[in-house]
């Protein structure tokens, strides 16, 4: 049998039903892709005719990361095709788009390059069903068909549409001989030059079939090929690769070629062995910084289009896509392409430190782009806090507390402090405290406020503000002083701060003069101080020395030089900072640096978003981040560098060899006092394929002496670090006013909630209108108060009925710190465990659709529903019912919270104590903006002066009692019996105003408040760039005006 590709394809049997279904799924990937390309077309090319709009019914603006990723994809294809079109030739040029989908490349080229397209024919090839749909749209759309002459359809031989400029072929790419016959019928192959384009298309084919297409294309004379598809350059266990592969597996469109051709070297060999004489392969990340593909001005232009700060995630995406430019002929004029790091060429010693992993529970610990700091408890034990950052749904105003497994005591923390933010810094200034500086909300909303955390009291206090808002700045403590140096950063989405600032307690921020030409402004560079203070050799001025590495410059590329800086503090006058280039002791010759830049150590150290620390021995550690032109492979996770005078040397690398593998992007790191490197948080949005979160806390036994001298690490007792709790923060001014004004005051005076007997709907209506809580007693709730023993409930529902319950580690549940886990238990086991004193709590959810439907006892527990009945006097509740929730309580307290909907709490079994606060107390109870839960332990603080200015109301419920909870009354509860059973009925008492979004629990804030918070954020942003005193003046005026409006 013939071994030619065409012959092999002709022998392939017909596609099975399952195979055809998989083909349909591959075609469906086109739908998502063109929506993203339409977003790019409209935002990035506003002055061009838009063609994707005819294939996308409704415009959807994609996230900036998606937009930039698709922009670079589209730009690469455009440049490759443009180079092909503009090269002089006497032959007809044919651009063949393999697996074209709904791509509009022909119309874009004919619009952008009309002169070069005069002797060109564009050919789209894809599955027949997809091509027929595309043909109909072209015929029905004048803007598409008017540029085509000699147009005809259903020509035969797989030709669905034919014109002088453009052809559509509906054919499976596996049928190479049919495709060649179709091509032969529309062009004279012998007198044509071909450019084949395959943008994320043939990777869905079986690898053998895709390789056959590549080989066949090389046989068509003077041909070129542009392939853009996924790779896995650091293995399939790299978190981005793992997320990407899983995404396509879930879509049932698995990537096929990545396992045979995982990196650019394999892709180069793939084409070189299949008839292509000249092959260049780059990743999209290499192309991003290559002036031959994208000029500096073009990169700068993008920042003006939309705010963007997803650099690490963009680099990860771009490193996992390659572009192959292959030619089936030799060409003298070669385009300059980036090189890639050659494995094994670096020759740097490597070590694998002992690593301990402690998994997070649920979403706890999941935050990225926060900042870590050390804390100590009263007995001197070290703790770590990972502050603020980006959480799973928002920027939380909180920090995660980490402790060692062997810790004896936690730490007392306070619930006031900075607002939520990310990309900020925290610098340890020794005994002076931890200095928090800047950060951002959105990329265009930088912050200028600064805070100090007192290490004795663990309280936050505002300190001198920055002269301008900044995020992603570099900052370092100077030696063991209480001074800090800040360099670079961004003041908004497109402006890099070009100065240096010195922080001095009591004085605030001082601008430094920059000396010498070596410094180029960057953001997110690594800034470290290397030595203690010294005297200048010329006079008695005090000097500090350090290093600045990496960061991104104004043109969107990673800085190429490592700089040594010297800060001079004169007795009189402004501080000065001078920068000089730091060279590598083994690669210092300029010719070596320029000729092999990717394998030069500078390229490994200059990173964006890396963290770093200096050991007591003076070694610099560089951890994670991204590098220019390549991916940070696992063997280069951590670099250990020795710096002396004007030179440096990478003396070792550290590989974090552990499963599950961490992603060192957005992580927070700390070097503990006893030599452990702790890595917490971190993760990344993996383009459109999902989000990866590091699954736990990593403890590295970081013995630098062993790493440097290639010695075995000394055996140590395992001392894992682990997540402890979440500490929520709230607005500092309100809480400080309360604590100040309550000094010397007695505890708050409790008011007993009145007990009433209500027998008519009108009586209940009057109570509801009054808006105060009451206990309705002597009511008939049905047979439940007599029947619902533990044994009865289990017998009715079945011992093996599974429910999701809160399992708490403490009797005081805290929603904010999530000191409980959600576990699935059999109903019988749960009731037995509660009887044995286990800290369990059931808040029943919808049985069928727990994530989007409220609970309903009649549907979820029909075996019990007939036993429960609200009194006729509460007919308003029944008629306006939102949900009815079964609650079963062990020895645990319910945290302080409020419900937006009114509700009645019907105590069936056992007794319970409630403390309620009126809505007017909300600013005194540490509710963070947008949160309906507080971490205050009311039952512990009620007898102290901390709640002196609140107005607690107390209720003790016994079986048969009904507690009316009006909307927004904050409440907490503690059981007074071993077992508590209740039914909680939520009802709507407003005609309108509720949020239109999903609300399973009945506590989503009203729509007016949710909109108001957005308005507040917008108003606050408009004042960001004003001086502090002016901002404070006008914000107070607006706050007063708003308060007056509510009174009026």
C-alpha cells in the first residue's frame, strides 16, 4: 500500500457516530473563539471595518486578559500573512486557512492590504456543516459579499463557495486527497505560492492526521506554514498546563499534539522532518517582546486602550502557545527570531530542599497578590499573616493567619485597619512595626494610604501617605534601620513612577535625586537591601547598598539589566540614589551577553512579580515570578545568588519537588527566624480555561549553607506551617471612636424582647409594621413540638439520608474566618454525634438545587412537613413565604449576622438564647463593607465596655416560641440545650427593592445598597489624586450631604 498521505487518508474508514459527535464538539470551540475575537475587533480596532460582528449575534466584552491574549494571536497571524503577501512574486498567492471556523482573515487582509491582495486568493477549509453556515452568512451580508466578484455556490467537489478572491471548501482535514483535488479545481497549484494558516485547529486532530497535513502542505511547491497552537513547555503537571488540559478534556475536545510535541524544540523538529527546509518557532511570550513582531510603540498603545495588570497570567498564557513559521524553500533574507533557553546549558548546581505541604480546607487560604508579614503572640511564637489580595470572588478586607502545627497559642488581633487592596507591600521595619504601602483596587485605581502595624498590640494605625498613589512598587527596609526605600511602581494603569522615595518615621516620604543614566523606571521589580549602613568613602554621609532586578518597563517588556544601587543620606540636602549595572562574574563580556541573552544569567534573575529575601549569610533568594522570553521552569523556581561589589553569581537553584506542585505566581513568601521558607496563597487565572489556586501552604526547609555547598540538608523535626483562621477588618474610624468614647463606661444595658400572644392577622400586621422584634408565645405549631425527638426525625427521614452540615473546630462559629468545614454526613450519624457533644450545625438547603433555590421544608423534608404549621394569625408570612429552613443545632454559637428579609424563628426542640441589635448599631459592630456577617463574639464581649454604645435585645426561646426577626436586625444565638431543632421561615415584607440576583439564603443586600456601593467606589476614585486634606474636606461634605438627604 502506498505510504503517501493521500493514500493513507483514502484508506480511512467512515467516521462512526461517536467520532462525528466529537467532530461537532471541535466545531463548537469556534463559537467561544469568535466571541473573543469580536471583543478584540471592537475595542482594539475601532477605526477599521468590523467583520466578526456578522458572525457574533451579541457583543460581549471580554476581560482584559482575554482581550490581550486574543489580540496577540490575531496580530501574529496578521503579521505572518502580511509578510507573505508583500513579498514580490510573479505567481498567484494562495492563503489557505486550515480549520478556519468563522475567522474573517480574508476580509481583514483585503481591507488592510488591498494592493497586495490583487493577485491573491483566500481559501477557507473546515467541516462541511460549519462551512455551509459560513457560506449562508457571506451570501446574506452585503458587507462580506460585495467585495467578491464572480461569486457562485455549491460548485461541487467540496467547493461550497467560489469567487475570484475567495473560496470555501467544506471538507474534513483528514481527507487530504479530496482537499488537494478541490484546490486544483480553483487554482493552478504549479503556478501558485501557498501560505497555510492553522490557528489552534489541527491540534484537535489525531497527531498522525495533523502531521500528514503538515507534510502534505510542504509538497505544494513554494509553500509557507503558520501554525499557532498550544504547548506544555514545563510538562503537563505545570499548574497552567494542567488547567488547560483539563479544560479541553471537560469540553471533550482534548488537545492531541501537545504530548508528542510539548515544546518549541519538538515543534521545530516536527516540521523539519516533514519537508520544511526553514523552520522558526517562538512562543507568543517571545513574540510579545520581539520588535520584529510588535514594536515598542505598539505595545505602549495597548495600555491606552483598556486598563491592564494581568501580566503574570498573560505571560503564562503566552508561554503555552507557540508560533511555527516554516518554509518549504531556503530564503536568504531571514527575520530575527528569539532564541529559547537550551536545557542543560546553564550549568548551575541545583538542590531540592525538603518540602512539607499542608492542604487548605475548601477555599480558605485562596488569595493571590497579597503581602505577607510576621507576627508574634504573647509567648513569643512566630506567626504569619497573608494580607488582603484577590480572593475567589473579590478583594477581601481580611488576612489569613498561619501558625506552626506545634504552636501553643494563637494571637489576639483587632478588627480595624486598612481597606481591601492588592499589589501592595508590607515591609518589616523591626521594632518600629510593619509598614503597609499603597496597592490598588482596579488597575486604574491606585491607593496612596500607608499604615503601620504595632507589633506589641497588633493594631493598625495610619501613617504618612504617599505623595502619589502607587501599586506594584519595589520597597525594602534599609539594613536594620527603621527606614525604607521605595522604587518605581504604577500610579495608574499606564503610568510608571519614575522616582525613588525614602520613608522615615516622623518625617514621612522624601523624594530622592537619581544619579547616573543606568536606571529605567519599572514596576514590580525586586528591590533588596544587602548591607548595613556604611560611611561614604568621600565624606561622612551614610550609605546603604542593594540590588534592583527585573520589573517591566514602559514598553511592556522585562528589564534586561540588574542594577546595583547606592542610597546616600547627606547631613543636609536631599537623599540621592545612584544606579550601576551589575555584571555576572562568569558572563561579564558584552559579546557573550548580547549573543546568548536567553541563556545569560541576567535573564533568569530579571523577573516580574518575583519575591525575594536576603539571608543572614548575605545570599539573595529570588522566588517565582516570570522571566523574559521563556517560562520559569520547575528547576528554576528559586535562585540563590551571591553578590559582591559590582558582580554577582548564581550559586544554586532550588527545585520545589512536591505534589501537588505550586504555582509561584501571586504568592506571599516569608523566611522565618529558624530558616524555613513559607509559601502561602497564590495562583492565576489561566486565560479562559479556569482559575488555578495553590491548594495549600508549603514549608521549605531552606538550608542555604547546604544548598550553596551541595551538602545534604541536616535532618530536622518536621515543623509544618498551616492555615489557622481568617481575620476580617472593618473601617478604622468608627471602631476607634467607639473604643475611645467607651473608655470608663459600663457594659451595654440589655433589653428583654417582649412576649406577646397574637391571635389575628391584623395583630401580627401591627407588630410587623412596628419593626421591633417580639416573641410570640402560646402558638400552635402542629404536632412537631410533641413528635420531633431525635429518634422520630431519624425514623422519618431515614438513617442514611445524607445532608451537608457545618462541622466546627470551636463552639463559636465565625463565618468570616471559616473556622468550620462543610461535611456530608448521614442523618443518623449526625444526630448521634450531636447527642455525643460534637460541634455540628445543620442549616438545610434545597435538596434538588442547593446552589440556586431556597430551602423549602415541604419539598426537602416532606416526611416532616405535615407536622409543622404556622398559626393562622401569621397568614401574611405564609402568603409571602420565601423559604422555610430546617435547623438542627449542636453545642455551637451562630455568628453575628443580619438578614435582609424578615423571618420568624420557630423553636421546636430545646431552648436557645438570642442577642439582637437594631440596624442603627451596624457601624459599631465591625461589619465590613458589603458583608452581612461580623466576627465579634457578642457573648464574650457583652459584659465588657467594648459594646457600651450598642443596644442589645435579649430573647430566650423555649419549644413553641416564635421569634419575629425584622429585616436588618443583627443577631447571634447560643444553644441552652444539647439539641436544638427549629424551622426558620423567611418572607418578603417589601413590595419591591430586593436584589434581582440569586439569593438562596434571603440575606442578599437590597439592590439600592449594592448599586450605592458601586457609586461610592466611583466617587472615592474621583478623589484619589487630590491632596489628603482636600480629599478629606470634600468627602466629609459629601457624607454629611448624604446623611441630610436620608433625613429629608
